[in-house]
C-alpha cells in the first residue's frame, strides 16, 4: 500500500501539471475542499484502513463521506482521519436502519463529526419504482428528518436514477422533492445517477436550488444510454470530464444553490488511475 500511495502522489503531480498547462486563464471554478466518497476505496479499506487513509491524504483530499470501516469505532476512525487532516462532514445509513433507529444515525454522525446523514436507496422492485414506494419514502423521510434536525443533523436523500419514473407532469423524483418538508429533508445530487436515470442535473439545480446540500461528482461514459434500474457496469464510470455529464455548468449552479460539500465517487475498478485525473480536472476548471 505504501508503494501505491507514492505512485498516487507522482500520478497526481503529473496529472496536475499536464492539465494546468492546458487550462484556460481565469479564476478557478471549483473552490471547495476536495472530497471523496469512501465507497471509492471499497476494495482497499478492508485490506488496510490506515494505508488507504494515507492514500487519500496523498491526493490532497480533505473531506470524506463515509462511516467507520470494520474493526474501527466511529471515534477511532475520526481520530485517524483527524490525524491526516481529513474531515467527515457526511455519513450514510441504510433506509431500513434509519427508519427503525433514527437516533442511532444521530449518534454515529456526531461521533464522526458529521453534520449530514444521507440515505442512498429506497427499497423497491428493481426497475419498477412506484408511486407507493415514493409515498412511503416521503412519510419516512419527513419523520426521520424531523428527528435528525431536532438533534442538530441534516437528513439528505441521495438519488440513484430510478426515481425519474414519469409521474403526472414530471417524475416521481419531483413528487419526492415537492412532498418532503424542506425544514427536515434535503438532497444530495449524484450527477451520474441523475443523468443515467434520464434526469437533467442542470435543470434540477435550477428548479430546486437550495434543497441540495451535498453532491457526488462522477461522470458517465459517452454513448451510454441509461435506464431506471439504478445500476450500470463499473466501466461506465469514467474520469471526471471524460464523459457526458456537463460538470462545469453543474458546478456553477451548485455553487449558486449553496452546495458546500462535494465528494468524488469513483465506482469504476480503476480508482487508483482515475482519481488523480479527476482531481486534476476539477482544479483545471476556470470561470
């Protein structure tokens, strides 16, 4: 793992140098801390948590969305991250778990130093997300979100693409946003899954603006036509800027909407190759 960390450092330096040489002049578009979703390193954390955190630090990442890995308590994991200058502003929890034990989510978030708890999947029959599923989620989210807010934590729902099932003059995603209480329920936009599900990240940011508090940065391979399954092969997750998602415009609108935390989530099997390039791409963008 140490060799990997050093290789990543060299790769990042080279990628930044190459990208900067072609960057347009002007002020940086991306001005927030570079964050990562812990799922990016799902293959590495089980092998060596500390070496993986060193890898993340070597990339210049200072924020992470995630929870304590196996073998670590939340307090122990926070201490290891703190020692490397990595904050954990957001963590995740499963739908069934948070509905059953919302205070457990509060306790875990506070132990990690997180201000946000997100849920990334609503249980449903694959490819057939229904109005009944959406109605139940709205009811549960409003209740759970109220409990979290009363305890100083913001609840966010992270879309996965299947929510863009047509409904009335919009989609079931619109139904969820419109029927959840803005006081208790916020959103994390995953820009790849939005695009893959047939949604328009730019249009949604214009439409719902301040409802978005968090964002997953990822790109969908050009030529890939999405669907409503909420899934796509790992090879369709490409380096930021190499795919079909309009990342510069999304970042402009997200900043305007007030999104403060951005997490690169690389679901490919080439995260060690792609992460340095994705970070370099973000830093190359100009206003």
